[in-house]
C-alpha cells in the first residue's frame, strides 16, 4: 500500500469575515476544505501524525491542520466548516486566556454571531484583560472535542516571549513555569494533557527544547515552513507553513509542492536560501 513520504502541517490563527495576513476569510477557508475534499486529502489526528513520524504509514495525501492561540472565531467560523466537510484539526491553547461561561452561537446556528475581530484587536483586548471577548471558553472547547472535530494541546500558559522581556535573564525559569502552569490548567479542565507543544510566537532555543522535554513534551511544533515532516524526522522540530487568506487552488499548489519528492526539497532549500539572503 502506498503511504505518505511527507505530511505538511498547515498553520492557521483566525477564520474571520475580515481576512488578513494571519486571518483567512470563511469563504477562503471553505475553499481550502473543498479543495482538500475534492482531491482526496485526509486530515490526521496528532496520534496519526506521530505514527507517521515513527514510520507507521498514513495515506499519501495526508495533512495536519493546526490553529494557534485558541481564538473565538475558531468556534464561530472554523468549527462548523470543518464539521461540514468532515475534517478534523488541532488547536494549541494559551491556557491563561481561557475563561468559563456558556457556549456562544456559531455560524449556521444564528444570524447574530459574536464579534470576531482581526488579530491586532484580539491582542489589544487580551492585553486589557478582556480575553473572554476573543478567546474560546472551556465550554466551547469541550463541545468541539466531544464532536471529534478539534483536539487541544499546549501553547504555553501566557504566550510570553520571555527572551525579549525585562526578565530575559530568567527566561528558562519562566518557561519552566509556563509549561507547568499550562499542563496543570489542561489537566484540571480537560482531565488530560498531551506530549504536544507549540512554541509561542515561534521562538525556541536549545535551553527551551530541553526544558520542554523535561516537562514531558515529545513533539514540538515550530513556525518554520521550509522543511519536510518525514518518517524519522526530528519530532522536536516539526515544520509548519502559514496559510494565507488565499484561494483553495493556491493552497492546493502549496500542498502539492510540499509532498512532491523532487520539487518539495528544492523549493524548501530555495526558500530557506532566500530568507537567509534577506537577513544579511
């Protein structure tokens, strides 16, 4: 049986009526899912993805769909579309931002939907202590998990770049605290915590990797796009590419490049080289 040689990991943040750099409009997100469905792609769970990394075969056209931070719009817009097309996905949660409360309506349930602002406005409200206005509630998380549409993992507790803070000399201790608090919060609210971790804002260093391993995390997700997740690949350095507010056909081209045995590696080397040149 033919199996995947590499599995691309798609990275989303928002699905909102206003598109943007890290927003996909509901129309474009639906096009992404339609393209995947029409061309016979399979969305994996993290358990299946781990199996792929360990050499257990998954279908040739397999993808892992991920969302970072846990925004309310993931419930309002992404969830009903994933459910409609029969795909599952992953959300990496910033656990300190999540509050209690009843579920809010999602698209298809009511015409009067909660406001789902663009990324910068979400950041501003979180900074003001108003995270409940833009972040998922535990009730919504439980509802999506019960349906088998989303699974949930750690994105640290506060999403802080301690290496850029005034306490940068304590960054390692701060990260140990972040991971401990995240694990405690997930365990208290969901009854379990996994060995999957996504780095906040994509930053990590050798110290952080060691700290994550000591905390029980075995699979570490980056924001680095130019590499392949193949059987035997380093589970401490999982590649993901950011999905733009673009058409399904455009996303299809990117996925087909990613899994091509010849074009994919050439594309990744070229893009990595271009990035290095720009940074000089």
